[in-house]
C-alpha cells in the first residue's frame, strides 16, 4: 500500500475511530505506560502495576529479557543497553537508524543512496554489502522474530515500546548472524482497557506526520491494540528542469501495527503481532564528490558537478526511486505448564518487496545508473522450554529458519567511451536448523555460573544470471538463465560460559566467554569485463566461509546513591577468524565480492552511566573505545617476491594486514542525554530533552591505507605489502568525525478534562546543522576515481501536538 495511491490512509480511519471513542470515554483501568510486559524478548516495564509513585522510582529497578527471562539489568552478565518507552518517546526513536551511537559500540549507517537499507556494526563487526546473498553481523529482532536481511530493515516501527541492544556474540540463545550482537525491538501489547492517543506533527520541508494508537476494551478472551503512522515530506534536494524527478530526498511512507492477545486460560495465551510498512519516495541523492575526468571537458565534463560541501540542488539523468513494501507476522504461544516449566512457540513470517533506481554518478552525464528489484520472504520457528528448579534456571530450544530471495540488478556504465549494459540477476536460498540450551546455577549465595551452547546447520545455494552488451550489441552470457551454483552446508557450534559475583545487591562483576558466527554463502555479483566464462563460474561456485568470533568480556554493573545513579563498565577482547570483507571491485557491473580475508583482533572498553540529580531529571551517558587490528589480510591479487603481479583466485601468499582499513569502526564514540522536568504547573509540566551523539572518523571500505609508490619490491625475508596505485585507497572514502544534537521542549500532561491529557512540543533534529559526509561509494582508479557520497540531513525543526485519552 503506497501513500501515493491510497485515497483514505489507514491512519485517517483509525484517527476517526479514536476520536469517536474519545467523546465520552470511560476512565481507563490502566494507562498505556502500565500495560503488562511483552510476551517475548525485550525490555520489561519500568513500573509494574503496583509500582510506587513516579518520584520514588530509581534507576536500578529496570528489568530486561536479554537472557530470554526477566532479570534486573544489574544482574545480567551481558553488556546491554535498555531503552524504555519513556526514552523512546522523549528522544523520538522509531526506526533502526535512530539508534546510531545511542548504545556504546553501536554504529548504524544507511547503505549509500538508500534510506531503508541498514549497515549495522557492533564492536567493529559489520556488514557493508546490501546484497541479499550476504548476512548481517548484528541480529535484529522484532517481536521475537529475526529480520534476515539489511534490505528493508530500516522502516518506521509503529507503537514501539522498548528496545534492547545486546553487545558481543549472542550465539547461544539468539544464534545465527549475531556474531556482533543483537537488537531487540518490542511493540506494545494490548492493555485490555480503552485508551489511546492521536498526534500530528509539522516540520521543515513541509514535513507532515500523523500517528494514532488505540487499545480496545477486552471482549471475551481477546484484547486488541491498533496503531498507524503516515508521513510525507517535500524533497530537501531540488532538481533541475531536465532531471527525471521533481526533487530528491523526500519522504513518503506509512505503517501500521496490530496486536492481539488471546487469553485462553490462566496458563495459556497467544500474542499475535502484525507490522506493515510501505515506502514510495526518491532515493538518497548520491552527490558527486570526486572524478578524474580523463576524457576532458570537451566531451564529458564532470567538474561542474563535483563538490565537497552538501548541495541542495541535483542535476541527474537517471530515475530516482526507492520503494519498500513489508509485511511481518509474529505469533507467540505461551503455556505455563507448571511452576518450573514454561513452554513457548514463536512463529514468524516476513515478506519484503523492495526496489530502487539510482543515478550512480550524480550528474546529467550517462556514466552509471542501476536498478535493484528484490523479492524476499522468510519463515522462522522457535520452540523452547524454560523454567527454574532449586538453584537452577534453564532454557532449551530448537530453531528453524528458511528464506528465499531474488534480485534483478541491471546496470549501465560508460567505460573508456563504450556503453556497457549488464544483465545481472541472483537468487539466494537458505535452510537453517539449530538446537540450543543454557543453564544458570546459583552455586553460592553470591556466585552464579552459566553455560550454554548452540549447534547450527545451514544449507545455502545461489541462482545466477550474468551477461553484458557492448554499445547495444547482443548480450554475451557467462552465466545463462537457469545457472545454479552448487549448494554448500555450513555448521557451527557456539558455546557460552559466564560467572557473576554479587558483591552486594548494588554491585555485580561478571566474566563471560562467548562464540558467534556469521553464515557463509556465495558471491552473487561477481563480474569482470576482462574475465572469461571459467573465471566467472569459479568465482560464483566458490563459497565464502562462515566468519567466526571468540570473545572474552569482563564487566562491572553498579548502582549508587540509593538507586539514583548507575555505572556499567565492560572490557572485551574479540578474536575473529575467516573474516568476511566486502571488496568493491567496479571491474564490471559496479559490483562487490566477499572474501575471507583472514584474522583480526578487536579490543575495547565501554561505559554507560545514568544519574538522577533531582526528581524528574535524568542524565545518561555512553562511551566506547575501539582498537581493531588485522592479524592477517589476504588480498585478491598477489605479488611475487620480485614485485611482479600474479593474478590468483583466491590469493594465498600475501598478507597486507598493516595496509588495510577496518570499516565502520570509529576509535571513539559517545552520547549524552538530558531529560528534565523544568517546571510543574497546574496546566502541565515543562520538559526538556537534549540528545547529543558524537562519532569519531571511520573508514567505509577495507581498502589500502597507503596508495602509490614502488614498494612491491621483494626483500630477503620474502614478499611485503604492495601499495597498488591502481586500486582504491581507504582515506578517499573516510567519514570525518561529527556530532548530532537533537533537542525537544515540551509541555506535557496538559489536563483536558476527565482522563484526557495533552502534549505540545517544539523540536529540532540536527540542531547545529552538521553537514558532514556520512557514507561513500568509491569506484576506484579504473573508473576515473568516481566517488559519490551521502550527507547528513540538514537541520529540521517542527512542532508536535498529542492527545492521550
């Protein structure tokens, strides 16, 4: 459902319904903020129904479900950042990319040119290739269901209630592709009583947002909650009259959420969530940042379109489209079979239809443009039992996951004056099975020991079509229709062990060993204009292996000043093997290849703190320090000891670890958040929220750190790293350090009669108007060093009006 084609959007119907109910509502039995905890995964309520008044609430009573059971955050031997509903509303968090730098060591980027594809990194483990044949390093869950790919992972989550960010491998309880960590999102559950809210927002670039949520009274065994959101915004990039689109970087999206709770008995319930999201807008403008115009301005001048500063006007010649239609289902069945036994089933299905069309050169010249049209679906089933008896807590389970995806990726490029059109298509299929278990033992009054393991078996294969046409001639196919790479089975066993020592109820120390893996697969995009059919088939048929990580972590969790302050520390050392890196070749269809580059060691330190200096005022801070080092990096091109290049696939003899960049791994990052009730009056409370996140500079590709020179000459000790001036250099696509300030001033809890309350807020996003580059595509010397970039969005200000009833 696209907002451009929808005459009566869902939010309007819901708003009308809520307005009708709100004319004379019965007093609600409980507010939305006091509804019961979610049935599966993720943060728990900050205040149970019997909680003391708000002024008595402390910071150390927060509960999480990081280990798939309810525990105090203080007691969990995992580095966890928990974001509650109050924080979500105050900070305007509603999408995955809103989390960038808000948890120590977490970096969230949008894929270059797109606003709906994620690039997630935790503790320097990442995925930078958006293609569906490559799996993420961070597992993202929505209402207990794993989201399998980066394409379509950034969308507006309607009725978002809580978030947990788990850092470090979560290979036991969460499993596949959680080598770096896990992000758990939970939407609201029905309260069983009538209540809701309606909000309208207006901002810069004629931004309009409409939101509505409604909880219906319980009827029989059923309780329902409904939510909807719609947004439209004008482009902040104007376009020239000759461009094929009227502006770029607009917004046009809508989403909906349905939650249904069926209470069959005191011991048996079913919780169903449906999430829907539709996006239909232009893509994120790829601004031309660098181009060495070898052809000269007489025939193909690019110089007027090159700029290192953020432009507000674009001149392009190719379509600009980004569309995503996503439908997700989650069904959680919970049976409390006995005091010591809980049986749970989590069934999930997601369907993603995704399309983009891009001008890859950021100019009106016919240099490069592409399209990606993806059809992807996934099915998952998690069955587990858990409970406690005596000094033991246990969780045992079995997991199944299957997905199917297909991408049509035609690309047009101009190379040395020739027009080349590529027919590039690939389909990926996976089937995964896993069994897992974890046991926690309260060995002593102050000592808890835990151990667990997960065994995973995955089967993957790939369909591939690849051919090219020169200057309109018939296509030459190296991989014709119907070609399929041989399947491969990958297995992994990922153990975990931890020990927690409670010095006091307010001071815990823990040590944790954990392993994780990121699945292997096949290169679905390999292309080389100078390569033959044998080369293309060899590269496509050879799988890249699963990436593996072994992690040691020690941490301290503490509460101070009677619960009015918390301080959590974590230090870690991760060893990565079969490291997967995406190398953008631009050797044919502007594609990337994935290599098992070798080994790496990542060390780091993280801090999270919170303080309530006054009732109604909270200060939160997070800090991360990273030191990633390649121990081994084997490039795709080798050199002999006399400096002669030898093309080998795969390369086996040259370690260039000291001359390759670690990607999306800023040395330091930190954030500071202040929430404060400034003034309480009879007509409401004046509240201010200021949120600042700073990220150090980082590289976006694992390219050489130094380019040029004649340093390929061999030495007595054998070959040494060769700095190849014909390849990309990492400093050319390095994101500079920058910080983003968001601020909000609101009058909340405005009495409007009966149970109705109002809120009006003024807000600013990117209040300091930071204009930094935040992502790159570097085509390299073989393509005239064409480099295009995305910039941070400019400052936006606006106002929001909200009615609660």
